[in-house]
């Protein structure tokens, strides 16, 4: 499984259902908002992950190889460190892009599927593989856009790139399932074209339908039609090294660990089918690269698609064309949901205060205003900090807003740099914080006086020396 903290009870059972944990290192890193673009790994978290049972794989989610912009060099030493610490025999990364020469897109977007694109992505794969020091597999991505007449079809594109780059393939079958449902190449055709002997890993997940699209939502059970496809294809994967089930943390409480066990049992049954004779299916891509290199350049595609999905007004003919694709507003909505979730996760009590005081609709309207002005940021801390800095400038007349935000921001900074901090109040903050932790506005007037909250990198939060056990538990930084 892809690791998430909610799996710890299942891991503690030591039932043998989880043989491999796939770690996404960027989800454990911290970016200090006072030091933008500098990320750090926590040694205690790394030690904990390394000590969990099972083999470990590293799946990067921040250095995609389907774009022309340089990989963020600051991430490479931390990725190397994670690979060494976890003893990962190979790594994987997305065949997509999430950054242009000007801005971060907030979402993995489909690469330009042309011969020029293949040449660029081949170099990106080689650079990342050399930097990490282990073999690299590229993940087959989800693409909510309709097929274009000036692009290489999906299967041929993956085949040509994997063969020319000499890399492995992380076959995300749920992504390919989504693509088929959403009007792109069929799974059968896609699988008939890619080099199956290069598939080192298979990803499986669940999704749901929204606005006529099937989403790669990682929301629950693997669809039964997809399991049937797996039963057919797994025997033809001679170099399969791992099968991984994915679920997003937000869906785990409702889905439940019992249902996770059932999915893992399905994966074990599929694993037992691997390794029978491989059909000699070798697609002939020798003429594709020469005939499919018209239309926009890779850089034009990235900037235009990126601008459309973050909500900018179309200016060029290419942007106007892309804006007509029904997948664009869907991706824009997904980006907004991701951005909102980062804000609420980091500044949980401040967000709750604003939604209770202003109503969720007004809070959402303020978010929309922010999104229309500023592009996404890669890390939750900087995304949330940017939004609330914008919010502070609006001088909202919401009681306790400034102080609750000051408190939560100080807590985040203490998490980042392990330095203790004190936040001072002119009234007792305990009734306010307790009420917000319980999901309501305070119903009593706080007593005026000199109060302070002490934030420490270790141990409980205290208000004037009194521990806040019930409130502390609501904070993600504790």
C-alpha cells in the first residue's frame, strides 16, 4: 500500500497482507513559510517509516518527468536520502508536468505527446535516474482531456518513451481505466501497445463519477471490471515486482480498515497469477515520431494548459482551443479542492472560525478571490500561509481572527524549526480554542487579562501553564 498514518493499526496486526509500503517522501517534508522553496525532512519521521514492517518503495510526487521545466533541484538530496534510508531498489515518478517556466500548476497535467516531447522527457528521465542512483519507473498518468489529432496516442507514446529511455513502467491501471471511461484510448488497446516486460509495478485504486467523468479519486474499492482486467494482464507481466493499493487519507475513515483488508486480499490473489508466458507484442513505433510532431511546442502546451486550469482568461488561439475542452473546468475544480484542503489542514481552527462567523459560502468566495489572483503553491504550509496573508490584508472584522491565526502560524513555525514560541493574548483564549476544537463559536465572553500560550517542539501545548489536552489533539502539528 501507499503509506498513510491511518494504516498503522493494520500494520501492527502483522497479518502479512502488506508486504510492501510505498512512501511518497514529499508528503512528509516541511517547508518553512519564512524560508520559501527550502524543504526539510524530519529525521524522526524518516526513522519511523524505515522501522515499519515490509519492504519499502519510493514514489516521488514532486519531480515529474513529463515536462520541460527543470526538476526542483532542492528536492533531489532529500529524495536520495529517502531512497537510502528506506533501502528502495527502484523509484518511480509521474509522466506528467506540474510546473511551467512561470508558475506551479497545483495538479499533474498531461505531457505533450509528440516526438519533441519524447526527446525532452527522455532527458528528464535520465537526469532524475542519475540523480537518484537507482532505476526509475514512469507512472502512466490520468488524462481528463479529449484526444488531440496532433498528439501520439497514449499507448504508443508510453511505449516509445519507455523504450527510448530504457526505464521501467509503473502501470497505474486505475489511471488507464479512467482514461478509457473518459473517452481516450481503451485499456485493451493501451495494454496491447506498451512493452509489458518493462512493467515493474502496478497501481490499483477506486474512484467515482463526477460531471460525466470517472475520477482517479483513490476513494475506495477497486472496480470489479478493473479487477477482471487485472486477472487477464497480470499473467503477462514477467518482471512485475510489486502491486500497490492506493487510498487518500480523507477517504480512509469512511472506507474502513476492514475494507482495506479485502482490497489487499484481492491484490494477493492477483499476485499469484503473475509470471506466465508473455505474448510477443512489440509495437512498431518507428514511424510515429516522424509523423506526429505538428501543432504547439512542448513549452507552448505547458504554459497554455497550465494557465487554463488555474483559471486565467484565454488569450492565444491555443488557450482558446484548450479552454473548450470539458476536462479543463473539471481539473480547475479539482485544483481548487486541493488548494482549499491544504488551507484547512494547516490552519484548521482559523478556517473553522471564519466558516462559522462568515458562513462557508463567504469563506469559499474569499478563497475564489485568492485563487483568481495567485497561482498554486506546492506545499501545504506555503499555500495556506499565502492565503491567510492575503486574508489579513483585508482587515476582516471577525473577533479573535487575528489571534487564532497568529497562534496557529506560530505552531506551524515551531513544527518547522523546533524553536519554542509564546503567543500573548489580552483575554483568556481557552474558551475560544475549546469551542473551535468542538466545531462551534464560543458562547461565553473571555475574561480580560494577560494570557500566553507556550508552544514547544515536544510536549503538550499550555495556556499560562495549563495543558490543553483536548484541544491539542485537534492540531495536525502535535
